[in-house]
C-alpha cells in the first residue's frame, strides 16, 4: 500500500481496474522492480518527512548535516550532489543553516572559489536528534527482515545502482549480464 495524502492505495487494486484501451502497455506494475523501488522510495520519504517535521527539518536539511558530519569541509556543490538537489537549492539551505548557527562557511575561500562548510555544535546537536528520528524510521522499515536478509537487500540495491551508474555496464544488454551479477562499482 502507498500513502497519497490521506488515502492508501494498493497497487494490486489499481491494476485490476479497467485498462481503458491500455492493454499490453508493456510494464506489469505489480511485478516491476523499478515501480516497487519507486514505491519504497516514496514511502521512505514520507515516513522520514513525518519524523523530521517536529524537529523543524526537511530531508535535505538532515542530509546536509549528515553529509557534513561524515565529510567535514564539503563544498556547496558536493553537498548538492550528495543531497540530490541543485546547487542553488543547497545554497539557499546553507544560508538558512548559517543563520540558525548550524553550519559555518568562511567569508573568503581558502583556495580557489570553494567555501568549505563545517558543522557547528548547534548543528551537531540538531543532527543527533534528526539521526535518532531517521534511524527509528529505518528500523521500522527493516523490522521484518533478518540481518542476513538486510545484508542481501543492501547487496542487491547496490548492484542495481551500480548497473545504472557504472560506465562499464551502460549499453550492455540485460541478456548479456551474467546471471546473478551484483556490481558494487560506483556505490562508494
């Protein structure tokens, strides 16, 4: 089931409705891995937004703080890539985070034009609260999986990402990929 606003939709029910001339459109949504990934992504995003809202945070805000905790000194561009937003959107967020005292940037770039961003103690405290909320969401999502199943899911997801981002796999027909291939190149 997926939540849209306040309504829950079951893809099986949706796909049983008359197709209005769309027979054999190509993709069987209930069995499409891509569609299931999109559903999972949407459900995870909604749950994270709900968990972060009481903290006055967005997912991008949380992502920015988490990235900075793991890699201090990232640039606006690096943070934008890591949080999957535009540089302009990240710059607006960084200005707000500076005003809130959660991050700092030097007035003058120490080298070139890049202004490295660092977390403040206020930012670290906000991140600690947000990380606990996000971890609770992740634990809820994984509660029905054993440790082995979680490891297997990670490997499969990393392989899917690698298959779409690894230049060596681009253009390779699926029929030519060795059965059971799980690539991890490009997943960091």
